C-alpha cells in the first residue's frame, strides 16, 4: 500500500522536499539516489549495521515506564531512552549507517557540518571506528561556544574547520560543507545529521533512525500486549529523532503524533526556532520546506537555548505532517524546556538533553485520558547541558 505521508518516488512529502542542488552536484546526488535503497536493504549492509547497533551503540535502547511522571500527567508514559546510546544521543544511529553506505559506495573521505557539535562528534566517532579521514565544518562562533565538542572531535582524529562567513553558525557551516562537496564529488561522502538536505537524505536518515520505532513496536508488545501506543512524542530540530520515533506508525491513524519545536523566547517574538509556526515556504540546503525568513526572503537566524534545535528550517517530512494535520506541533519556549528538564531529573533521575526537554515540556500542553499509552523519546542525555542548567538553578531547583 502506498504511504500517505512517506516520501514519494520523486523525493517529495506532499509539496515539500525534492533535491535543489547546484548543477555540479547533480550527478553525485543522482548516483546516491540510485544506490542507497539497494545498499541499505542488502543483507551485507543490514548484518553489519545491526551488529554495530547492538555491540557498539548498545541497542536496543530501553523503553522505560516512568511511574511518577505518569501519575503526574494522568496517563501511561514510557520513555524511549536514546540518551543511553554511545555518544549520548540518537545521532549515532544515523552516522553508523551513512558511513557503512559511504564505504559500500567506494568513497574514502567524509565531510560533515555541525552546529553544537553533536553531529560532528557522532561523525568523528564513526570515522575513527572505520579509519576514514573526516573534515567537520563548524561556524567560528560555534567553535568558540562549543569548545568541549571541538576537543572531542579533534581527539577522535577529525579536522574541524571553523567557518567565518555569515553569522558563523550552522547555516554557514552547511554552506561550506556543500562547497567542499562540490569540489570533491567523486571521493567524498557528505554525512548529513538530520532529515534535511536534498532527496534522498531525508528518507535515508529517516530509515536509519527507524530502528527507534521498530524497537518500540516489540517493546510495547512485550510490556502492554499490543504493539502501538496512543500517542508518540518527540522534539524536532531537523526532525531525525522524531522521524525515527514515528516511522513505523506514520500511516497508523490510531496513533497520534505530537511534536515539540523550539520556541526560544516565543514563536512570535522573532527570537525563536519554531519553524513550523514562524516559517514560510522556501528552499534551504537543497530542499523545499518551511523556512524562517525575512519579508524579502533572507534566511533568519534561529534562536533557542538548545543548540541542537537551533535551525531555521525543518525536514520536509515534518513540514508535510504538520500541514496535513497528521502531527500536532507545539512550540515550547526556553523557560518551559528548562523547567521540564528539572522535573524529569527530580522525578525520574534522568537528566535529559535540552533538546529532549522540549518534548517533556509538551506533556503539559496535552489533555490525556488515564489509559492513554504515551511513548516519549528522550533523544539525548543532558551531560553537555549541565552548565546551562546550573545557570538557572535558582529559578527551577526548588
Ligand atoms: C541534534 C539533536 C536533536 C535535534 O535533531 P533532530 O534531527 O530533530 O532529532 C535532538 N536531540 C538531541 C539530543 C540532539 O543531539
């Protein structure tokens, strides 16, 4: 049966998606498009991928019944613990898969872009594992702000190239990575970190992250005797942990999908990363999607306390799910996310990543029935955010 919400043969999710790349990359992207499905569905790929997910990443990640949070919100809350993966988040599911794909396509050099450094670290990690040279582009401002991740990438053997153009953040790093790719299309594989970029990347990343919902299915069957929840919840930056969480339920209308994007200081304040609320149709990094832009179409700088959600675009899959009303998307502000992070920490002993805290904060915005089974993905752990959390300790630690 054709999926109503998944990607079509031309790389579109409804009116969103596609592959808008410079002429010089056309053949490279076309080649990836022709090869990726055959490779990632091959037995050789699946065996290596699944072995690494088990033995290196530490999968399956637990599905944990959060008893105290369930009592508080009046429903049955299960947390999908991506925070327990090697390197501390879901991003490694994707980078492991893409580096195996790169090897099987005969590529011998890896490039990536990174904002906060989480995707850079996940990429540098798999490059060390596979003994591949790795160049990570990062905005010069982010290199300064995220110095511990820069040190981690360097220790792992990656070359971090600071980007001094534009605002010196993620958007500029991405432009520079694309420029590099244009110069080395033959030997270089570009590992993209979320369900963004030109087709087939959004679909490739969604498939590699779909292990999350594949596990949720059998874990729920084991725990509650049925393989679907009533509600799935996740945060969205570009959309990869959300895509993985919903992948196997996307056409199952029994399952409601609730997503949390980063409101920053408020979706209407101009200091926000709430792309679905504040964005308009545009083209960003090779895809037609919702983009935050000025009235004359310049890309706006995204603002959120959470570096991983700080992106002025959104994956085409989620732009479509929101437009079609398949997903409900809440904008969660910085202060709500901080409060939710303290709540999860004190009630369940789990310090979430700031990104994941946005999904936790969305619990307050939903009316639940006591029987509702809710699966909420904790996309990453909060070790990297402890400094930020402590800056607000007086306000939220009661
Ligand atoms: C990068 C990141 C995100 C946001 O990326 P998505 O592609 O939207 O999942 C969310 N949580 C954590 C912990 C991250 O590192």
